[in-house]
């Protein structure tokens, strides 16, 4: 029987990318079950918001230049508000997907590479929800301030901030502890983490473009071609596909976690120490939540 993938393990760049797909393949059903159940409502809301936004754009383009458009001063404002709301909901959905993935990995690790149950993942999700939301807001302001300082500091801080949330969830730590530890872990390994983030973001970006280009083309083409009878069904179809594709954000979350485990193993040898400590211990004997670390 094939052994489950060992998370706390030294890996190079290629192994991190490859093992991210292997972990996803090995845990596809239970992980996506948790994602659909916990994040399904937000995916549906994001889909409805996307449909509403593109339908608003389509209506604006079809009536552009007509008297009805010129007499409706609120239409541009309505489009702007719907676009902002859609962006806000989409970002929140991505955050929830990221958090569910981290919680799944944390439980998987606590259970000694055993598949978590939905109840366990949900318990972790509730436990870390507000801490991660607060940390996410702080990270956002850190990146914004860094980008305002000639952009380069923001780019430098990006890989560091990516490690903060995994440290919080996996080690059950505070934001301050995770922030300081991310700096220690990434020392001499900045390019490795940045490269993993870039490659995974590129994969997700290309996949997203394959869905976004058709729906944008349909929306823009409705002004010049007689597509009225097909526009709405096609917008709904591609909106559904576009938001289901948000689930692909599990890949960057897994990859960043593997970066964390790699750096932790390199700096502290945590995986080896844990394997030694587990000798002679019942693998089912694990705590519900890890202890606080500061």
C-alpha cells in the first residue's frame, strides 16, 4: 500500500511543486468535500454576483448612446458598485478556500498523515476564523504600505507574508509570533518561496484567463452581434465555471504549506524530532488543537 505523503520533509523547488499536486491528488475527495460544504455558500453568492456584474455590463453596452442610456445617470454608478461587490465577495471566497485548505493540512498533520473528517476541519475553521481574518487585514496593510514605498519593499514582503497564515494555523500561534518566525524561516530562501508563489499564481492565472476571456468576449460582443438570446445563458455558464475555478486556489495554499514545512525542517529539523518523539506512541493519540506557541 502506498504511503501517504510526508509533509515535514526537505524539498527543493521542483519537489515542492510536484508534491503539491500529489497531495491534492491523494486528498482530492475529502478535501474538496470540505471545500464544497464549508465554502459552497460563498461560491454560490460569488457566482450570482458575477452574473449580475456581467449582465449589468452587457445592458450598459447594449444601451450605450441611446436616449434611455443618456437619461439614466445612475447606470455607471450601479456598474461600479456591482463590480466592487463582486471583487469583494471573490476575495473573501478565496480567503475561505485558503483557510479551509490550511485547516485540512493542519488536522492531517496532527493525525499523523491520516485523512481528516469534515467535523475536524470545520472545528479548526471556526477556531481560526477570526484570528485569520484579523491577520489578513494586517497583512493587507503591510503589503499596501510596502508597495507605497517604491513598490520594491512590497514585493520583498510578499513571500514573507504568505508564510504568516500557515504558521498561525499549523502552530496555533499569534500574529506577532508568526510574523517574526516568517522572517527567520525565509532568510536565505526568499527566492525559493517567491518562485513557488509565482509559478502557482501563473498556473491559476492562466486557468482563470481561459474562463474570463470567453465571458468578457460574450459581454463585449453583445453590442455588435445578435447574441441576445444566447448572452444570458452563456454568461451564467461561464460565471459558474469561473467561480468553481476558485477552488483551484487550494494549490497555492498547499504549495506555501510545503514551503513552510521545508524551511522548518531545514532550520529546526522539526519533522525528524517529531518522528523520533512518536516512536512507541499510539498514532490515534492526538490532541484536538495544538498548544499555543509564542
